[in-house]
């Protein structure tokens, strides 16, 4: 298993040697390497068993650093960065040649973000390079929101995990690109479309496609190992024996809780539900159940991103 701690000097030393380190962010934990070192970045793909066509996000310490790695910052990108960074927003922009092709899967754009987590910002500030980091989970599985989640699945393969506690937001960053200078939503995440629109006006979207440019867009992703069905819980319950069914509800009801039932937010708060989503999916996946059934949450604000993850987690027939 990996060592877990809060030693940013050790994290720095390992990263300088081309090794991988688990890092906390406000969204989910990342599996980080020196973004300017193609060999170190290659290890990320190996450890995650991630296909090489899936580009990585580059993490920087502050807005000012973006210009070192991207060629052009459209005005609306600057506005977004100034307003939401540090925070759960990734901007996809034309890359400079110092970013190795392996980071961007050969694309001429790079996803870049400034994460909002004290430890990781301290680390980024003392490092002489930015960090390429996907979510620290095996490809296709639920993203990690604690150091223990990372250790459980990748601990054998990496030397160190920086422990920054449970992730505050709990869903990955929102990704915005600028195709022909038009702001385009690629992935829903920690910042809602409503928040984006209220700052820069309307955005187009390219969320779903059978030929995705962002594998976070793959129809099936973020998936637990158990069969997972999404719909009306009372109706779904009729299809499965109660003994072996895990249930994921949005909020408390006046019904008695089932044996394997988790509630995302007892009071029905969407931010709280987001922060509990991935940990709850992992917990249910580890229970002695045959299937997991879940319901959608209200489709507004960050609720849209929660529903997106639930939908992609769902079993396809
Ligand atoms: O919140 C997050 O974004 C977390 C934390 C660790 O920062 N990271 C994360 O990384 O979710 P990952 O690799 O699991 O998802 C990154 C997504 C991928 O779906 C990838 O395809 C997309 O970002 N992406 C990266 N660069 C891109 C680019 N140049 N064009 C389009 N999509 C890009
Ligand atoms: Mg991921």
C-alpha cells in the first residue's frame, strides 16, 4: 500500500523523480505526474489502465501560469478563469509546445485548471512544473473522494498519497472548450451551467457523443461493479429481493430505511448530495448486494451533474 500523509516536500521530491503521487483537490483525488515529463505522464496511463486517446487535465497554481502553457486565452476564458479559479472548472485551450503530446492525446488543445485545495495549491506553488492528473481511479470506475479510496485501488502502484481529507465538492470539474471562439460545455461538473451562463452568457454544449472527445463523455463511465439501475425506487424495489438490494436515495422519506440503503442528503441539499455521491456508490458496491438501485435528483444546478454521473453509472442492457 502507498504511504499516506501531508508531507508536501516528500510529494515534491517524488514528483521531481518522475514518480506518481495521489493529490487531493476540491473535486476528486487526482493521480499526478510532472506534466512536462512525457515518461512520468506515460505512467499515469499504465497505472490507471487508461486508453491513450483520453487526454489529461493540467493543474496549475494560479491564473497567471495559464499563459505559459496555452497559446491564446479568449476573453470569455479569462473571465471564467478570473471568476472561478481556483475552483472546479477546466478550460480547454490551444496548447503550447511545452506540453507533451501524450498529455493531450495528440490534440492541439490542453485542458487546464487551477484546483482549490490548500495542500495541493501549496504543492503546485513550490513545484517548478504543472501537474497532469486524471481522477485517481482505475479507468471507468467511480472517482475517489478520499485518500483511502485512492489507496484501496491504486495503493499498490504508487508510492505516496497526499491526504487532504474528503473532497468538498465531490464531482469532477466542469469542462468548457472554445470551438470557433464559442464557449462549449464538454462535461458537467462542480460549477453549474447556470453559474457559467450568468457570467458569460449562453454556451453551446457537446456533452454526449458516440465518438467522444472527452471519455468522461463515454455513455458508460463512473460505473460501480454491481448492476446499477436508475429510476423510481418504489417501482424498482418490486423487481428485486429486498435482502440483496442496495438503495441510493436523494433525501429522507417517511418510510423505514432498508437494510442496505444510503441517503445522499437527508435534507435534500444538492451540494451535500454531490459531495456524498461517489463515496456512497463505493460503499454500496462493497455491500453484500446483487444490485444497486438509485433515483435521479432534481435536475437543476449541480443536480444536472449528479444526474449525469448516475446515468453513466447505470447498467446498459
Ligand atoms: O475535477 C477534475 O477535473 C479531476 C481533478 C483530479 O482535477 N480530474 C479529472 O480528470 O476528472 P479525468 O482525466 O478523470 O477527466 C478529464 C476529462 C477527460 O474526460 C478528458 O477527455 C477531458 O477531461 N479532457 C482533457 N483534455 C481535453 C482536451 N484537450 N479536449 C477535450 N477534453 C479534454
Ligand atoms: Mg475520471
